[in-house]
C-alpha cells in the first residue's frame, strides 16, 4: 500500500484499511504496519477537514449569488472572524482565501497566481467579487479536483465513483459556471478547470517565457470585454493676481479590449488512467506549455483579428507613425539607434522605461565597440542586463533581423513604459473532455482528449508611452 494509494482513498476506504491492519495484528503495531496506520490516520484527518471546508463552500454558494459587499480588508490579522460575526459574502471570501493559502503552502499554486485571484476576490463589484470567491473556493477544493480527475480518467463513467463530497463539489462548480454563462457570450458545455491546471491564472506567474506578462499592465477580469478610461491630462498655467483661469477640461477616451479564446488540446492514452490525479497534473503541464507559447506570440505580434493585438502590431499602427523611430544604420542596426530610441520618448515616461528585443538583437548590441575598442554597452553583459541605465528584457518573438535583406519594416527594439500595454485575462478556464479519439478510418485509437480554453486580450492604450525601432530596408 503506497502513499499515493492512501492519498486517493475515501473515508470509508481508510476506515476499512485501518480496521484490517488492527485485526491482523496482535499487540501494538510496529514497523511498516505502524507507518501505514499513521498514514491512514493523516488521510482520515485530511478528509474530515476537507469535508468541513466543502460544507462551508456550499453554504456560501447556496446563500445567494448576488450579494452585497463583504466586510474586511487585506489578507492578514482578523481575517477569519467568529461565525456569528460573518456575513455570507465574508464567509465566501474567507473560504476562497483559505483555499489559496492551502494551495500556496502545498506548492500547487504559485504565489503570484494566488495574489491575482485574491485581487479579484477583494476588489471590483459585489457581483464580481462574489463569483470570484465562490469560483476560487470550489475550483481549488480537493473534492472538486478529485472528481475532475476521475472524470478525466473516464469521461463516460468516472462520475460513478464519486464520493458524496465530490458530487457536491461538482454540482457547486456547475452552478457557478452556468451563472457566468448566462451573462457572457460563451456557450455552455465546458467544465471549470481546477486551479492546478487553470492557465488563465498560472500564465501570469513570473518565470514564464512571456516577458510582457511581467512588465505590462495585467488586468484580471470576470467579463469578456474590458473598458477603461484614458486621458492625456490637463494643462497647467501661471496666473496673475485676480486673473481668470483657462478652462482645462480633460479629454477622456474609453479604450476597450475584447477577450479572444485561446485553446489547447492534449490527447492521452487509456493506459494512463490508473493514477487519475497524476494524469491531471501531467495534462496541466502539457496544456500550460502549449498555451504559454501561443500567448507569447500573440502578445508580441498578434493581429488583433480573432486574437489579441500584439505590442509590435499596435505600435506599428500608431497614429501617423508617432511611435516609430527609424534606424540610423544603412539598412542595419546601428549603435546610435539605442540613443535615438531613448531620446524619442517623452520625459513623462522615462522613469519607468525599459528596453525589449530579441536575443539576436541584444547580442549584436553587446558586440558594439567604441573607437578605442572598449565595449559600447557594457551593461548588457551584466546579470540582469541593462542598457543606457534602463532594464532590458529578452523577447524571442520579436524581429531578430540584424542585417535585413528584403524591402520591409523590421521592428527590432521597443523602449518605453510598458504599463501602457494592457493585457486582460478572464479567469476561470474551461475544459471539455473527449471520451474517444478516432483515427483516419473513424476507428478508436485508444486515446482520450482534454480541450482547455481561456480568454485573453491585449492592446496598447497609450502610444505616446512607447517607441519602436524600425530597421527598414529601401532596396
């Protein structure tokens, strides 16, 4: 009996296994039997705690979907109040925060991702906070994860092996998912992804190969379209005594960023069904890697048509080419380009400005020398690298052409305040399960499939904050 097998036991199974150990032993337990009994005891305690948490979650779900603003603030201190002092909204919030803490402590959810979810639970409209709290608590519960894992292992009959708490957790998740589907453009049919495999929050974790998620303005949302307010500000003036002030009404713009569906499909063989929980973790890794690669490309060069608008696409289309800086080189990258690019940015955006380019461009810059043979940009050889006193980020999706040979624009380097580039992500990824995959002749291949999708959007909402270098060719 392995630790993995014990970790998948239900409470009746734990009791039966413990009774069998005691019945087959004379006197005190010792050695491997004692270790197994201790493991069974820990599993029983965990199941009892999870059952209590599940009842708390379900009480919050059943108490009402459109609740008034909850009490409390922050994530420490007197967060968990006495039961009689807590409103239904506060209980929902507390259940969600406890779930996040448990996942972070267990290493199943990065801290950055947990903070993102916590922000949704703590801020926004009462309706949005209520949905986010109940989603986090249910999608992050062990009962829902186990129910989902059994469904992944056997999409047709997996539900027959659900325990009562797992069935309750699944019903709660279905209710929450249906609630959102009524108010958004998504079609119903998918299941909520457990937090462990939900790339709508895990892709925001630092350390991915999507540098824009680390330096752009990332806005989590529970809606399909994000609407913001943007203004160039107002003008100030010096006035003489008793002189009338000029009108300084700001001109407001209302940029909107639609969310686009990003999907990933992973087939898996029926032979992998033996360990359902481990299968779920493996699927999460595969789906996460595919989504990460797709998003890195979209946020950089996405067309905006059926996919997010990439930062290169947005700046290249800036009004009158206001964000484009032309290279000084004769159809090649020049050392002076970096000074020219930096000088083109307004003083307002310089304090938070940084560079971004492909590795090929950065390596070309590392080789520039002064007339005396010294390195032109020694900061690029440091860890982390810097250029002209500003941070540098590598983006492998950006144009890597150092000496272009065709008549085209080659957008090689971006400089500016990247918080002007906004990325929206609608939390709560969806998964559909394919019970049987068939081959070219319409016969089963012995595989199943998991199709996961989430929704992302991006665009630049202030072109003045960013400049892009074009190493263009003329012949």
